């Protein structure tokens, strides 16, 4: 955006109001169907964002490659931009999570001066956690989510067999986390071909997290109902996705949590 005036004869200041002006036009023409201008709305929103911020954003262009559709993505690398309106509007802000560690890093990332920083330990009334690392399958093939090996059919098969064995032994609910939505879709496709999904459905109902918030909320609701009824359920989710952050899989909802560790072993 620094040399857009020289290259395209477009000033940054007018571009900041593209989204607002389009909104006024839609109201003026009384367009009832917002889907008619959805594509144009996305373009104006992109223009407004790239012209508003000179730092913290990158425009990523991915050209079409066979089956892949070309895409233009605006990526934000500065989380303080998103939190700044909240800090400016409210006098007191409380940020809390079970995964904020180390605490000293987050004030620097979010660009604010905290008044109080506190960390509390978690206590359990009884030993109810049993962590286990599975590094190899029954055929002694390494089970890993490394990028170079994650597409290996043997790795995917062993991971599926592990999920299947756990589903046959563990009652109530179990949650399986994947490294990304794309990888989860790939694995599920292979498991369908290997009939692992069909076998899994014999033991538990299957629910899958998607990029759509409404679909994910509905899947999570049905997952809880299946666990409450005693039927048992399995939820396929994404680490650091919508479900993994903030959802409490307590008691019978999380009898087993199975996850892949990025760039490591299962």
C-alpha cells in the first residue's frame, strides 16, 4: 500500500471508506437480498482493511493450481490490532484462560500494561488423568503428524486403528483432535475408503467440527445428547479450533482425548 498511488493512481484515504459507502448504497437502493452484493462486500472490506493499517497485515496471493482455486487472503500478524478496540472502550478488562503460558509474553503480544497478573494451580480430588504416548502402530510404523509423513497411508491407517480400538473400549464420549481442518478432511476420506468410519459407527455416533460455527454448535449439542443418553459419541475436532478452545469436556463427555502433536508423534 505504500506505493499504490504511484502504481495505480489510487489514494489510500478514499479506500478506507469503501465498505461504509457500499453499506449506504445498499440501504439507499433498499436491497433486501444481501447475497447479491456479498462478493462486492468482501472486496470493499478488503480495501478498507488494507488501506486502514500500514503495519501488521500481509496480503497472500495463491494462484490456481489444477483443482485448487486461486485465493487472495489478508493475514493479520499483530494480535494487538484486534484487542485494541476492547482496551480503548473498557476501563477494566479481564483476560483468563487455561492455556495462557507463560503469562509474561501476552502483555507484549497484545501491547498493554497489566495491573495484575496471577496464575493458579489446578488441584484434583482424585487421580483421574492417565496420559499415554503412542508412537507406533501394530505394524511398527511410526505414528507421526510430521508434514513429510502425514499423508502416508500406513500412518493414517494406524491412527484410524487406534481410534477404532479406543472406541471399542472407552465408554461415553471421546474427542479426537487433528492438526488442521485440511488434514482432518484428508484423513476422514482415507478412513472412509478403509471402512474405518463404518466400524467406528458401530461403537459410537460420529460428529465432526467444521469451519461453519452453526454446524459446529449443532454437532457439539448432539454430541452431548449422545453422551447423556448412554449411546456414546466420538467428536472429530481441530487443535486450537472452535471446539478445543473454551469447551469443557468434563466427566462422561471426555473419557478419552486423542490428539496428534504437530511435528511430533501421536
